[in-house]
């Protein structure tokens, strides 16, 4: 059974370092999602685990073996590509069985395994087709089938759903999740879509600039982002930020004010900040509520009325723009003035370095 | 109305290409049907008698059935050298397109140089002598491979670039060794450009005249183009036999063409054009 | 608990990855061996022999005298000019005619299959055979071309016997034989152009001519550069056809460098001929390298 | 020396003949394999095949493989290349004279000096296949003359006389032209045929400049600076400027020329006499319509023929079966060999081998030539048999003169330049 251990993993192309020392440990059976904006190094990291990229520095352990110099085929992994990478000249049957054929698996065994995988993915009727005759979702299944049939210790997914339309993506997401439960395998999944990350992951690894920003469960990341980057990246719509100064520190509450906000209270253990500190206040759009005279006042811009909730674009005095997601249907007019309040327990503060001023 | 212009245009094009491209071939065929006296006039006239079969027999029988030997030799040279060319050039084109090293510049320069530099005949003969390859089919095959590699490599390199790298990587993850990746995944996908290579190179090698002339002396080694020499001599010319000969040696390229006709464009699409 | 950022003890024990590349260098070896032994080695040997007086039986080092002699060849300058004219005329005509034929063959014209086959077929016929055939057809008095012209009361020229015309006649035959390949390359280039562009142009109200000029022409530039490069190099090196048709004549009127070189070779001036090879190579490099750079840069700009 | 008087028919003692015959009778039957390389002229192939058949009939254990090479410059290349690389056939045919000197005979060929058959070969032939004191060849064909073929019916029709001076020749041409016929046939599709006016004029050059060949070899005499030598170029220019040529002279081939002279499509065709064989093959019915005369000089008293030694057969130095090869060559150079040749391709000229007879009914073009070779006839070898120097571009230069794009003087000067290059290549003294 295979967990993974990444120790100070580094990758550089010539002088450019793209993975700057990643430490991470993944338990067996965990579903881990690497998430981050494009160019953050998440795919590179995945490909290093797969063995498709050489490791410049550090150690990669799969199971109990250092695999830096081990060929991909001997790492006990399988990978699903964003483009599916189905072999266009082979039928679905041959695509799925290609790895087994290379491993010189006896024909009967091979056939059994291919048919098992096809049954699991409900694509038995597709086995004789060529990839060009398949729809996007079907290709996705074949790609997964090709991975399953190898019975790997670790599944690697490289943005597998990004080429599918929205509805199909939801379906496939559920299937992958179900597969994870059924197969009891370790899965590492790369995506730039934080919704996928939130819904699928046991553990999310947020990457930016080749550096791990935070590792944790989805809710942990949502509630307690370690820094501005994670706070902004996780959650949809994006968290609102505004520059503030600490006014008054009293007990476990800090009052902060800035050009756009007046006296917002934030729950915080004593001693974390001192009056006059320059901070950044972060509030999720869902945590704003309408008040008669709130801490935050702005002019209503675009209003999206979705019935169950209303998304308001608010222009603050400084010109900055915030989003608020308000419960129920709110008949707001463009141009009118709106005041909002913040729940002190849900507001977050970040210091001048962008690190969270931790609540606990 | 649009339909009519296309039909008119088509008819005009058919007429024009008939005059420009087809009539010369009809001329060759007519000449091949004539007897020696009539053919000496070299005019576009109906043969006074049908001597085609006699001409063919005479051409084939000349110099101890040299035509038969020549067809066998040319076929061997063409098939073997095109096979080697396809495999070796695809291997080079593949690695050249996939792997960026500081050698790439040099390799690309050498490839381009091979396209441009005219081969040095006599030093090559000496070398072949030293290798005991002079005047052998093996030697000729290797020469054809060497001289035609650059063009094939360029075609392949351009085409490989259009094959997603993901496929190689999927195969690697599936447990493929480099040779598996190449022969089982990449080479089959290179089929369109392979067809282009087969057509262009086999025709070029089959029609090669100068190189066998130098590197493949000897009756037993005659190639089809050299048979033209039997009839086009300095002293006298038998036009009916000459054109019968041209006609006969055009048949194999014609077969290749009919076989691959539809696929030629496909190979060019991704291959040459994106070069 | 709190989120960890860049924690952990740095592990400085760097493991050198000795994993082999999936694109092994030895894939080059078979091609490299054949190419080096049979092409590069003789080519470099020829650089030496170009500095010798060489009778095939023995060679005597004479420095650059062969080059001096070659450049003194009374017809070398004419040969140089002819070579460039020939290459420019053939590649230019192949571009223009090939593109027009390709446009025609990708349109909804009747008899496309026939046309495509007929135009491509000459590519497959042996150059020597084509040369012999056209020498006969271009005969000034008995040739079919002039006899046909005579029916219309036109006195046809001496295609291959008029010193001012011979080179161009051979070039025309070269185009006849080679335009099929150019056409196929262009067809490939044209079908690769997404239909969207034409649709967009149609919505913008473009005439067929504008379509051709502003959409087709710029977008098939890769094909153009392939055709130009291949046929230009081919034209500079051309030998078979000229030799089969005029042997550089009448007199020296259609001599190209390749035929001048060959004549030196024929005469037994092996060192001299080899020096000519080197000169030809330099000429090709001087013309083709800037040409390819120009074509590629243009491509990059799009 | 001005004239090599060669005697046609055997003055050879019967003893020599007898010895030859006994030699071949005594010799044991040969066995083994022999490869032969011959040029692709139809007569060369036919003759060689006939010899091989006859020889195999006499020696059933011999297998002979005849291989064909192109003629002309390309053939020169093949021969040189194959000699240089040791890939030459056991026996091969090739030119005598200056081209023979260029294949480095002492190194590449087997000496045949002491073979018995050489006793029957004329010394004049031996001299053009000798190098370093050894003789390397045996005659492959009869001797030839270079001059002008004429169409007899045209001469009869117009009442013309055989010209003995250049002026008479030009007058004949004028008369023929006025009669609406083609006076002079030129065939520049085969460029080598353009050289005849100059090469065949060499008898006339020697008549005026007896030491031209020696001086030419020593870089002391030039075509452009020697009026007698320049005449050949001028003659071509005169004929060209007078418009005597056939309309398609630029595209006509040698085969066309042969047909035209035989069928009366033209009155004169300057050519070597081996064309008789080609006429016999392509237009046998017209063979008797063709006559021959030497290219006239400027004075009637001194009218003689420029002669060519035939090609030769040689044995490659590295042959695997030298005895067999020598025996076969001896067979070729025997009266029996000549008879087989007569049978195969007809008689085209006087043989260089003692005991060889021409058949009684030789065509007129051959009988017209014979007097020049006989006692009292005047002939001189072509320059290429007196000097190793011969520029390769003469034929193209003369095509330029014939097409009017160059005048005689500058053509001669250009040829001198061409010659210089070749002499340097040969490493001759004084260049």
C-alpha cells in the first residue's frame, strides 16, 4: 500500500526554478488535489511524481522506495491526461489493454481485466470503436479505464475534466469520487478549478510560484486560509479585500478602519495586533449582510438576481469594487447606496506580509 | 448558375490539362506502338502498324533480358532503401522534434546541408571500395538512404511536432520502453507522412539515374533507368524502343501512385506545410 | 491547528536522477552512421581533393589553383547567371502555377480527381524519360509543338536550339514535371486553412479576389515557403533534366554550374570539378540561407 | 613526318600468317569466365556479341558476359572510374590515342607487347596504344577517315564534280543551295558531330605546318595564331554564314544526319567513315547512294585524308584470368575476327590486322576512302593521335561557331584556353 513522501522536491529548467522545494506527505488512500493558477507548477509537480519530468533536487518516495531514478512504468502509477491522450490508431479495447500488452500479460487475463474495467465504467459497448468515434465524456471514461486496468497504487489526474462541458463535468466529478471510494487507491488530482478541488479532495495542496502555499482539508482552507493568496483563491466568488489600519484593540476584538470601511470589528485573540498596524481585511461575499447603517457603504453597480440569492457589485468610495452575495431576492437598483455589515467571527485579517493573523 | 460556371470551368481545365499533361503521354504511347522507320519521324501520328508487343519483347530481350534483371534490382533497391529511410528518418525526426538539446542546432544544420550540398562522387566510390560495398546492391541501398535522409527527416520532424506529446507520455506511463513508444505509438501515427515519404522517395529512387550509373557498375546490377542507355546511344537511336522503354519503366511509379493517390495530400497537410 | 507554509527540514541530499530519457540519443545512430560515412566523409574528403590536381590515379597538392582556374572558366559567369535564372524561374512558376492549380482543385470544379491525377503524374516519371520526350516534342521542325503551331500559321521558335531560349525551355519542362508536387503541397496548405476565415470574409462582403488575396495567400505562406525552398534548392542543383535535354547547349547557352562541374568531371579534371562542387555549395548557401531566414521570419510575424 | 603511309593489304609474309594460325591451333581450349565492357554503339555491341558467340563456340567451357557502357564523355568517366577502383571488366574497348594516354595505361592495363598476334598488327596502330615502351591494345575496328560524305544522286542530278579544293567545295554548295536543297548537314543535338570540319582539316594543317603537332604539344603553337590551323574554324564559319545548313541543324541528331545523307535530304555530311555502318543499318537500300571524299584544302595538288585509328580492346591489369583475356583479344585481332566483324556489321574501312580482307562488294563510301590508304594515296593521322593534348570543350565551341554566336578567331582563341587547362592537368612540360 502506497503513500507518498515528497522531500524538498525541486525542479529547474536551466537557471529557472519552477518547483522550489516542496515537502508533502500523502497517506495511502487519500484523495489529494493540487490546485493553483496556471503556471504555478502543479502540473510539473504531478509529472515529476509520474516520472515524466526529471527531479532536479530532493527526494520522492512512493510506498517505501525512493523513486527519483525509477522509470515511470515501475512506479506503480497510472495517469489520466487532460487531452485523454488516447491512441488514435487503436480501438478502445486496445487502448485500455495497451499497458497490459506491454507487460506481456497473458491474453486471457488481459481480456478479463479490460472487460472488468469496461464494466466498471459502463463502456462495454464502446470497446470496438476508435477514439475518433467517441464523445468527450466517453473518451474520458476510456482514459480512466486505461488507468484502472493497470491497478496502480497511485492514480494521477492532470486536469481531466477541463475539456468537458459543465453538466458532464459534474457527472464525471461524481464518478471519479465514487471510483476513489471503490478502488481504495491513492489519487492525486491537478486542477485550476477550486470547485473541483473543494468537492473532491480529502486534502488540498495550494500551489503558487512553485511553492506550497497551504495544505489542508477543503473546509480548513476555506475557513482558515494561511495567506492572502489562499484566501483569494479558495472560495467563489472571490473574497473581498480592503486595506485597513487597526484602530482599537480590546480583548478579543479588533476594530479596523480604512478609506472604505469604518470601525469593522473582527474577532481576534488578544496580542496579535497593535493599534496602528497596517492590515488587510478580507470578507467573503457570503458573509456580508445588509444593515441600515453598516460599516461598509457603497454604490450599487451590477445586480444579478438569481432568486435564491442576489449578487451585488458594490463600488466603494475609493473606487474599489466588492461583491456581496445576499440571501433571498433583493430588489436593488443600480446607483442606489447600500450599507453592509460584517460578522466579526467571519472577517479575516492579514498582516503586511500577506500572512493570516490567525484566529486561534 | 454557380453550377454552370463550375462545369464550364471544369471543362476548360480538363481541356487545358489534357493538352499540356496528357498529350505528351499519348505521344509516348503512340511512339511505343510504331516500328523503327515510322518512329524515326517522331511525329504525332497514328502508328501504321501495331508493333507494341514486338517492341516490348525486343526491349525486354535486349542484352540478355537485362530489363528483367533491372526490374528486380530496382525493386530491391527501392523497397529496401525506402523501408530503411522511413524507419531511420522517422527515428531522427522524432527525437529531434521531442528532445531539445544543444546538439539540435548542429543536427539541423547537417540535415539542411545534406539537402544542399551536391554529393562528391569519386571519394564516395573510394569509400565504398574500402567497405567492400562498391558495385553491390547493399552499397547502392545505403547510398540512396544517405542521400535521401535529409528530406525525409525534415518531413518527419515537422509531422512529429503535430503529434501530441501526451500520447508518448501516456505510453510511457503504460509501461512502454522507448522502442515501444516509437514503434507502437508514434510510427503508426506518422502514417500520413510516411505515405508521402514512400511516394516521393520510392519514385525518386526508382527513377534515380546518376547514382546507379556511378556506384553500381556491372550488368548484373543494372537498374531500370540504366536500360534507357541501351537505346539512347551516341551513335544511333531507335525511338520506338526508347519510348517503349520509357513506357515500361513508368509502370511501377504509376502503380505506386494509384495505390497511394488519395493519401498523398493528407501526408503533405501536416508534414511539409508546417515545415 | 494551523496551516503550514513551506515547513519541513530541507533535505540537501540531492539524488541525481539517472533516469534515461524516453527520447534516447541512440535513435540517431543508424541514420548518423550511414549519413556520416557515405555523405559527410566523402564531402570532407572532397574539400581536400578540391585543392589538388587529381587524375583519379594520383593527386598533387596545388593549393587554390583549381578555384582560380574554375573562376576563370570562360562560361562560369554565364553558368552562374543561368543557374540563378533557372532556379528563380522554376521556383517562381511553381509557386504561381501550383497555387492557382491548387485553388482550382480545392474548389467545386468538375473532374477534380482526374485533374489532380493528371497534374501530379509527371512527378512520377523518370526525369531522363521526360527529357527525352520533350527533346523530341520541342524539335524545331519535326517537333509536335512547332508542327501544331504551324497549323495556326505560327512559326515556332527553336525551343532548344535558339541559344536565347534553350534555358527557358528546359525550365518550362522542369515546371511541367514538378508543378504537381507544388500543387499537392499547396492543396495540403489550403485545406488546412479553417473555413471560419472564409466565412468571416464572406460576412464582411469580400469578393472572391479579395478572399484569395487577403485570406488564402497569407494563410498558405507555410506552403509557399516549402515550395520555394524545395524548388529553389532543386533548381540550383538541377542537372538531370538539363543534361538530358541540351547538355548545356547549344554551345554553352544553357550551362548551369552543375553542368559546368559535370563537364570538368567528364574531362577528367577531378580536382577542378570538386572545386566546382565547393563553389556550387557556397552559392547555394549564400542564396538559400538568407532566403529561408527571410521566409521563416515572415512566418513568425503572423 | 607528314604522312603515315599505311599499306592496306598484307605485305606480311606467309610465315607470319602461318605462325598465327599454328599458334591458335596448338593452343589448348580455354575455359573460365570473362567479363567484357563495350560502348553502347549498336555496331560495337553487335560485333562484340558476334565475337563472343564465335569464341564460345570454339571454347565451350568459357562463359562471357558482355556489359554495355554509354559512349562519349560519360563513357570516359565510367572507364576511368572503374579502372581507378579496380572494378574494370577483364576486357574492354576504349579509344586509342590521347584518351588512351589519359587512363594511365602503364598502371591500369596489361601489356600485350609480346603477344604473338601483335606481329600482324600495323605499327601505326601500335603506336597509338603504346605507353612506356609497351603495347597495350589490339584493334577493335577498321581504320577510319574523317571527311565529307556526299549524296551521289544529288551530285549526278546537278552534274557536280568531287571537289579537290575548298573553293570548289563551296561552289558545289552554292549550286546545291540554288537547286533548293540542303548543301551541308549539321547535327548539333549530338554535339560531338560539330567537330568534324576542324578535326578533318588536320591533313591540311600538317601539309602547311609539318611540325604543328610537336609544337602544339610543347605549347609553342596555337590554333588562333597558326593560320593553317585556324582555317578549320574559318571553314565552319564560312559554311554556316552562307546558310548551307539544314533547317533543324540545331536539333538534328547523328542518326538524323545519317538518314539525311543516305536519302538525299542533304548533299554533304562531314563525318567519320564509321558512319557507313550506321547507314547500312538504318537505310540499307540507300547505301550505294553515299560517297565520300576527304575534306578539301586550299590547293588541289595536296589533297589527302585525315585518318583515325580505330578504338582498341584492352585487358585490365587486375583481371582474374589474364590468359583467357589475352587469348580472346588475340582472337579479335585475327583474320577470323575480321571476318566475323564483316559478317556482323559489314565492312567500314581498312583493317589494321594483316590477313584481314575486305569483302569484294564494299559500299561506295568505303571504296572512295580506300585510295587514300593505298600506295600513292595521301593521309595523315588526326591530331589526337600525334598529341596527347585535346581540349574537352571543342564541340561546344564549334556549336557556337555553327550557330553563328561566335566567330572563328575567338573560337580558336577560346579553344587554346581550353587546351591549356587540359595540358596542365596532364602535367605536360611548358604549360
